[in-house]
C-alpha cells in the first residue's frame, strides 16, 4: 500500500509531464493490487524480522506473571493465595504470527507475478520468512490451540476475510514440511539476492538459517511427546542426521538485536520497550536454592541481586534494626558494647549471597511469625536516617534488563546517601533459540529412545555448558547491573560476570549429571529445560505442562501440592473470549472452540482451563505428577 501511495504522489506531482508517462503511471495504479510487483523483497524480508516478536510487553506484563506462578517457577510478591488460579488479561500471544505471515504472503505474491528466473533469486529470503512464521505459529498455538493459518493474511490477494481455523495437528505437519523445504532451499539455491545488511539475524549466512530451520523441528517434536511419541522420536532422529546440521555454538544461536539507533519512532525496535513489568512476581525460593546449592552462575543472569549489600546490612546494625534472618545467616559480624559490625559474607560470598527467592507456600504472607521477613519487608526492611527513609527488597526479582534495554537501575544506598544510577539506554538483544535448547531436547529424546549418535550425557553436558555461556554473553550484551562493574559504593560488592572454572564446578554436582537412573535422569533434563527457559516464560510453561515437573516429592526442585487448590484446578491454557454475534468470524470461532472442547468466555474456575486442554497437551501429566 505504501508503494501505491508513492506512485499516486508521483503521478499527482507530475501532471505536466508528457501524456505517455501519465498513462504508464495510471496503468500501474489502476491494476489489481495483487499485480503490483515492484516492491523490494529484501525490504519486506527486513521488515518481517523487525516484526518478529514472541516476547512483547503485554506477554511479560500479563502472561508471564500467570505462567510463572501456575508452574511454581516464580512466586507473586504477595505470596500464593487461593486466588492464584484466576486469570487476568492476556496479550502479545495468539496472533503474533500474523505480523510476519503477511510479509510471507506479500513476498509469495510478488514472486508469483514476476519472471520465474527473477523470482527464483529470492527463494532464500522467502524461506527465512517462512522460518520466522513457523516459530511464531508454534508460540501462538501453545496457549490457544488451533489457529487460522492456511487461509490467513490472503484477503488483499483475493483470499477470504474469514479464514478457517487449522487444527494444531495439521499445522505441525505443515510446519515440519515448511521447515524441511526451507532447509533444502537454503542449502541448494543458487544465484540468490540476499543483501547481508538486510539480515540482522545471520547477516545473510543461509547455512545458519538452515540450521535454525532444522533445529526448530525439535520444538515441534517436544510438543508431540504426549500425543505421538513415536513421531516425536522419529523427528529427533531426522534432525540429528540431517546434513544441514543444528545450532552448534554461539555463532549459530538465534540471538540478535533488531536495531541500534532510533530513526523516527522506532525506539521499541531498539530497546524492546520502556515500561515496567513483572514487578508483582519474584523468584521461587526452591528454584534459587537449587541453583545456589549447585553453584549455577545463571542465577545471577536470571534474577536481580537483592538490595542488601554489606553497607545496607551495616546501616541496619548501626540503627539497631533487625536484619532478615535468612540474610543474617550469611553474615560474619562482631558484636561489642551492643553494636554489631559487618566483617564478611559467609559461605559462597558475593555475589551469591545476594540471591533469595520467595517461599512456595500457600498463604505464607498471612503468617508473619514465620514468613514476615519475606512478605512484610515494606515494614521490616525499612530504614530511616535523619529525615530520609528507604525500603530494601530482601528477595530477588527477575532481571528486567535482560528483557528491555532502557530499564533504569538505582543502586541500593543508605538513606541520605549518594544517588547512584545506571540510566543508559542499551540496544536490546533477545535469544530465541540456542545450542543449549537443541541439546537439551536431544538429551531428552535420547533417553526416550530416539536413534541419536551421541549419549544423553554428552548432549546434556554440552547443553548445560552452552546455556551458562549463552546467558553470560546475553548479560554482557544487554549490560545488566553489576556486569563488569560494582559502582564503587560497597567495598564488598562483586561483579556477576562468569568466572573461570565456574561451569566446571557446576557440572561437578550430582544434580547436574546423568547417572543411568532413567527416571531421575529424565527429571534432571526437564529441570534444566525449565531453568534454561527462565527468561522464556511460554517455553518454560509448555515444559512444565508436558513434563509434569517440578515433581511432587522431588529431590531436585519440588512441586508443592496445595490442599486448598488441587492441581487439577490450575489452568493449563489461557481463556478464549466469547465472540460477538456481529463478528464476521462468529460461527468460525464458535465451531473452532467446540471442535477443541473449549468453553469460551471469562471464568475464574481453573478446572475448566485444566481439563479443556489444547491438543498438544492432551494426555500430558498433571501438574506435579512428573514425567510419564
């Protein structure tokens, strides 16, 4: 449409040109829009990458807060209550694929209406847009099931305004075929037009795009485990033996920054956005304790340090105020004349002692005698010096600057002390699929019986090492607080950068090794998938849902069975709204919901959203049940 408007503008400004020129322009303007074929395909490709977004603001503001608590991988800052199964508004999921699919349709139309030899030169670009579309299709269908796809985004080219809903099972087959075709195209096409400067992902390296296409088949295979295990294992074997290979190393990872400078009003493309999010959700005590027990450096990249540096601890000592017991347990101090003096941190020391999660207990916030240091912190962690007063958060929230590039950080300082801030806006890097994810899937499939060339332990060890390195790299790129600097305020502060030998120390722990006990090894793999997906809440929840982990009575990260809220009352998908009778899609929506067994409309009864499952979730274990 922009092209058409441009042509009209040129025509109107050129009325005094010769009549032949005017007739030529009018001929183009009056043609069917589906026949306007001189758009720049490389620009359409670049715009499809810019429009690719599985991690939007509303997803983090609404969806993530729900899935973290439903999967017990995060805890509301007010604690778990009997209302935690209720749903809120949702956003940025369910139709994200349309934003990229429309560019795929544009490119398809142009290529169908130009010289076949010229059209063939854009095969690689078209394949890459197909890969992005499939990724978002998987993401959108995870929580909503069947999607309009085969007939979607075609109206401007003579298609329908009321596209049918395709079944997830059919879409998986279609997307597997699409990914295979994309990998083949990307490794066989010759004489291609693919300007590297139009590709912010892989700079025109089609071999890496082909690896991504092949690797993404594992995301589909993982979602087929409960419905067709044999097919899932077959897909895994095909992926491992495919000559195009899989993501293998940081240079292959699907990790990139969309833009590094603002032009016009595209700040969100550079920085992701600038709104606050997930302030009402914090880390889980069970997750954080598990990571600390095993010296997992990723705890520093997933979560924020709490506000209690040693200077703040000393400030509370000086004012005669109590320090939260679990923090004081990590402090070496002397006491003379009724005055305490901070000496050093105990145990693992900085930066490890700055990470604490919230208890996974029902109504814990209503039990101040036991949990007051966690949930009554606005009173207990408040310090006043002179006329100045501040409150210090004793637990760890999620690391916002791993999600957005212009989140302001203020260092915790004493009341009346200096104001130390990091207000820099940094271009944001997102990680969407990586070597670690690929190898975690392969480790899982190997244990489940897939014909793969390496052992489950080999895949598992490679995945864990890669995951730590990937998140360290992401933390550095996103310049998160305390990475590479301590702000020169607290003399005991330490940076959070990955240190030499830390990965080896982590891998030496029994919880991070496969030992031949198949059931326990499989649980270990799922736990590592959950940890790796900490900053990908949709993938994490899908893993909770399909694995039954965290598991009740686990020796790793234990699922809590709440007596007041049974596991079968915890939602497993998001609500679908009741369509308006005036909606052109009304009957199609009603039929789609009935076909899937969904009850549309708002419901505070999690039982419906637990029993009425999306197709790929049918037959999966109940929450806390563990792997079948």
